[in-house]
C-alpha cells in the first residue's frame, strides 16, 4: 500500500513540475529572492507541524507581494513541491502504521475537493476570497493559541477509526480540499479533528501531507493553466521550500516552538484584520446600499 501511494505521488509530482516549468519558460519568469527566503522559513516549520499557509498569507499581505485575489492560488502552486516532499518523507517514516483505508480515502477526498475548488476561487469575487482567507487566518491563530495553552486535544493512540468515523473523516477532508484553494490550510483542522477522534497525532502527518500533496498536484496544475498566479513568487516558493522540508523532517528531532507560535499568531491576526477590512470595503463597492445601511446603523 505504501508503494501504491508513493508511485502516484511521484508521477503527480513529475507531471506538476513539467507543467510549472513550461509555464515559467513561456513567461520567462525568474524566482523572487524574497519569496525564496520566505519559503525556506515557513516550510521548515511546516514540516514541524506549524503549517505554512497562515504565515505565508500574512507575509504576502504585509509586504503586498501579491494581489489579494492571487494569494491563494499562488501559495497552492508555489508551496506544492515542498508539500510533495513532505508527503514522501512522512509516508516513508510513518505511513506504514496508518490504516490504509483511512489514509487513501482521506487523501483522495482532499484531491477531489481541491479539484472542485480550483475554478471556484478563480471565479469568486475578490472580497469573497479576502473574507474566506480572513476567516481561515483567524482560525489558524486560534489553533496556535490553543496549542500553546495546552487546550488542543491531545489525541490517543489509535492508528485506525471505526467505519462511521472513517466516513466522517473522508467527508471532512473533501471540505478541507475545497478550502485549500482559498488559502485555508488543512493541517490545523485535520490535526484537531483526528485528535478528537482518538488518533495518534503523529500518524496524522502522513494523512495531512499526502492529501495536500495530491491536491496541490491536481488543483495546482489547474491554477497554472488558469493563469491567475504570480510565477516569480511561485518559483521562489518551490525552490526554497524543498531543502527546508527535508532538513526539518530528517535532522530536527525536537525544538521549542511555543514562542514561535505566539509570534506567528500575532502576525496572522494582523493579516486577518487587514483581510477582513479589505473584504468589507470590497463588499461595499459591490453592494453600495449595504454599506449605506451599515453606516446609518
């Protein structure tokens, strides 16, 4: 079963990289140095379980490197190769211990959700994308706080779930795949959900990473074809993230992350507030009468 998952991930990675390389050559894009350095940092800590979407969104918004509408698809495509590297590493280290039905079912569900959500974010109004990202950032900040306060569910020791919980987990992962297209990372909600179900938190990593890897390969390819991405930032993310993930996953055994989470939480909350404000202003532009009523109230 492990080989059955590694082979399609390897093939999907190869196809994804070919599509990305062709797009970069066609547009003569060069990697953004700032995006490359950012990718090294966020992907290093992503492999440790902090997640990369929230801090990356916060930095892109803070620095105005990418228009708000292009932030989710740019992250999905650019952070795709590091996520694929994570998937391979975690599958080799922990995949054999996870119930294969749960692992495969959730991974395919995230892929299908991602494929469905790719065209949705491309057609959505800017303020809707901004609002969705703002909600995702706020939830991410909440998860950081809960983890630091030891209020996150500790999980159990299970490597499999009952049939009912397995079905519920697969359905939930489909939703996580859709939300990934809007820049809402799947690591935190997936980890919380499986911990509440009694899973060993360590065994959630191959489920999260494999699903995300398949999703970014499928949905990421569609985003490249749609063309609503910043290729310079994408290339910086892709080049800087892979070695950072390998280093973190293979060489770092344990390090204090509590203070880092608090710092990331502050930055993420700031970005969420900015996104909420932008979404509110954008909605008023599309619905002037709503803004007038709100001001009158």
